[in-house]
């Protein structure tokens, strides 16, 4: 009798897991905002130098934001092939398809690499854009602001070479869009962030405000995210930006390591 009751219950527990796996889409890994860090067109490097070009993917729709221009369309991907395949359609203001492109893609950490055929018919076989190949190679990196979002717990804190990591207390940093909040025992610091994610090591400018929303300090720093670990290094005086992730005695720098909660 017990076995008869147990088996249906086991089926109810397993079924939702199976359905979740079945409904998972390769598009899930592409979601969010990506910044173009390299663009090669038919062998010619056309990487944006002084502008920021961003690809935003929501569901199966994409939006490419350039200076004075926004391109929209839809995506289809197939990761069961090697390399994985991607198809993009470009739509006009009436959501009518005006052109299509076939390509291949791969994701390595926070980098998305896509190679397109220019004529929309031929799909490239490799991640390269040689002169005369009629292919376009694009490398994108996940935007730093998006990766920062959420709650982080301070696990290591070094100030001017001295380890002052919290032992018996929990200190957290909460990022919401371009704002942050540092929560300590009996004290809360608030501020805003300006991020430069053009390189793998992000540059940060943090402005700190008091309870009356009055600016009290500007801090320059660097940061990086590896998996669920955020490392930040800054100089509290706001005069110089550290060049490495270290806080040595006499350096006047502070180093913090945080884990995503």
C-alpha cells in the first residue's frame, strides 16, 4: 500500500523537473545587453572606437543601438549543431521582415562571438572574416552594469594593506541599475555609479551621498566579475585610479571581494 502511494508522489516531484528541462531554450543564454568590442567586415577592422554599440536581446527579439540608429529584428538559434547556428531577420517600422542573415555563434564566459554571411544565404563555417570572404565577425561582451545587479556579500576587505574583513557581521552591497547601497551594522551608504566596460577590467566612478542626498565623496576604482565573485579596488581620495587589484601597505587603496548572495 505504501509503495502504491509513494510512486505517484515521486512522479509528481520528477515531472516538473523534466518539463523545466524540456522548455529550456538556447536563447536563454543570449538574454540581456551585450556591448560590441570587435567588429570585422570582410577582413577590415571596423570596431567602434569612440562610440558604444549595444545589442539587447529579449526573448527572441533583438535591438541594436547605435549612434542615431536603432535596428530591430528576431532571432532563431540552434545549439545542437557544431558550431551552433543563428538566424536573424531585420524588420521595418511595421514589423515586416526586410532582410535575413545566417550565421554561427559561440559563448565563452561573458563573451559572445557571432560570424555572419553578408548576402544572407551562405552560412560561415568558421569564426573568421578574411578579405574577400563576404563575412562579418562580431565579438560582444556582457555589459558590466547588468552583471552587477543584485545583492553581494563582502567576504574580504583590505584597507591600506591591513585585512579588515568582516568576521561576526554581514556586510552587503546592493546594486540597482546605476545606484548602489552598502549595508553595514548601524550604517548605510548610498551612491551612484558610472561604469566603463570597454575593457575586461571595468573602470568605476562612484559618487557617495549622505542622508540628505548631498554629495560627500567621489571614488575612482576598477572592478571585475568572475563567475559569482566581484572584485573591486579603489582609492578613497578620488584622485587616482588603481592599476591592479591589490591593497598594499602605504598604497592608500582598498580591496574588496564579494560573493553573489
